[in-house]
C-alpha cells in the first residue's frame, strides 16, 4: 500500500510513558507526530474513538468525546453499528461517521474492547488501530470529503490497563502492516507477530 493512502497521524496522550514509547517506535515515520498533552487541543480531519462494541459513550475518553462533539456522535456511531454490524461491532472492525464539528469533522469508531474490561494481555490495541487505519483508507478511496489528518489516543491504556510499551508496539506494528501490501502470511509469521504483539 502506498504511503499516500494513509493520512497524517497525530498520536496524542497525557501519559509521558506512553508518549515516550510512541516516540521510540514511530521515530522514523515522517507522517506520524507524537505529542504529549490534551487530546482535544489538536484539531484534525478525524478523531479516533477507542470505543466499546456497542457505541455507548458514557465513560472515560469516549464520554469526553461525546461531550466535546455532541450527543449526536453517539447516535451516529450506534446507527452504523446497528446497520452494518447487527448491533455489535467487534474489536478489529471500525467505521467512519460524520460529526458536524468544525475541528474534527469525522469520528473513527474503533472498539478496543467489547465491554469495559481489562485488555492488558490481548492484541486489542493492534486490532483497533489496524481497523481504524483501514477504515480511513477505505474512506479516502470512496468519498469526496477528505481525511488527511487523524488524531488518536492511546488504545486500551485507560480502563483497559494495557502497558504503554505494549500499546505502542501494537500500534506501530498495525501501522507498519497497513502500509505494506496486503498478503496472507505463513503460520510461522503469524505466530511470530502474535508473540511480538504480546511482548513488552
């Protein structure tokens, strides 16, 4: 996949540990910017919501996103989950919805967990970021409206309890794989990737 298929990515979080881990992983990625600070101080064409599988935005960062963008974003998220995923969008899937907000016109709904729970020993950050990137790639190919920048928080590091270094590793591997041509790897490669995703 060509580099231009992906938008410019802003990784923003208040955690100095996570930001340092991101900076190490994405050091050579020119289209990725790592920022320590307030997630809502970085306007972008799209914002990633580390949602649950049902689009219920009533806690954590999702609640702050709903309060910032307006209650209609939860309605939009739940509508697409109902229509496209029979009422439950699994981790590893993502959808783009319009927000009508000037600073973040689109929201990428990318579940990091089915329900609020600990995901520390899972591959959920990888699956969620991979899904978010692919959703934006598909959107860029099929819509006149552009998503040229995307802001994303840590995935699974809040209530999910994922170690910051593991999260950064998983997000980097997802980014690298989405940049590469699509292929089905061997079982040996699959197991090697799985081990790398859970190593921290």
